[in-house]
């Protein structure tokens, strides 16, 4: 047998082996992504999926797409009611959702779908673990100061309109545990107590979910609450 023929056969065998290897890798990756949707950017968003490489992009994608957001709520088994539009002008709210089971107080609050989805995600993958590890008690309730307010930022007469003007923000003031303790942003933020550590973890985990998170570290106006909003800001956001 000629050496050139042997060489050609070897090159063909190597090419076939390479093609089979690539096909095997492709199949493996496809199966792995199917089994790990939190890392799969093409898998539909399910708010119950654990943190993963693709979650930031998926959460960002629902901030300015109410239809996609409501599909995610339905897919995640989140009880909610879609309400008709309300308001006018800069305070027109075309995206209005009321949570039916989330432990929010006041409990009848109406918000944008993206805020609702963010609260669900925050409770599941931020607040629950932090409350258990830092405070030794499950979380029972999240208290807020307000969601909708037809106003500009800081209540001024000029400047940008607040995300509260369309119900796309929530100001969280305190957390109530099942054992009756109340953890207040105003009273418990400073120091290195278990309550303070819980609040810091609550803020940090919110930064992975919401478009903007403002805490007492931002300015004095936020000394008594976390401002969480879902303005569309791409994959990243503002966290302070």
C-alpha cells in the first residue's frame, strides 16, 4: 500500500473522529442546558429556577415587556390578577398586576408585572435564606411604604418622573418574622447585629434581581427603606 494512500486514510479517520467528537459535545451541551435552564439563555424564564449564568439576562428581558413577564408569572405558578389600565399622562399604568399570595403588607397593592416578578424572586432566592441563616426564623411578611405615586423623583416639581408614577417601584421598610420580630431598615441597618447582616444581605440579593436598588448607603432620603424599581437597564443595574 502506498504511503500517500495510508496518509489520506489517516486524515479521513481523524476528520471523522473529530466530527463525531464535536457532535458528541454538542449533544452533551444541549442535554445539559435542557436539564439546567438557569444556565440556558434560550429556555423560557421560570422564577423558580435557581441562580445561573442566564438568569440576569432573562430577568432583564421582562422589565420592559409586560406580556413576557406575565407569561413568566404563569409559568412559575405565581397567583396573580392582571388588572385593566388606569391613570393618564405620565402616570398612565398599562401594566398593572395584583399579587394574590405574596406576603406583602399592605396586601392589596397593585404594581407592574416586573416588580411582582422581582419580589417573588427576591423572596425565594434572597430573603428566605438570609432570614433563616441570620435570624433563625422564617420570613412572614414584607412591609412597604408605597408602590404607586403619581410624582416626579423626590416629589419635586421638575425633573424626571419617578418609577413610582407607573407603579414600577416599591419602597420596602421592614420585614416581619414568623416568631414575631420586626426588622426595620430605619432601626436595624447600622452596626453588625444579626438584624443588620440580614438587611445587608437582603439589599445585596435584591441587586441581582431589580434594575435599581437604593438603600441607606445611597442617601439620607433612603435611611428608612429600600427603593426597588424595574426600569429597563440592560443586564446590569444600579445598586447602592
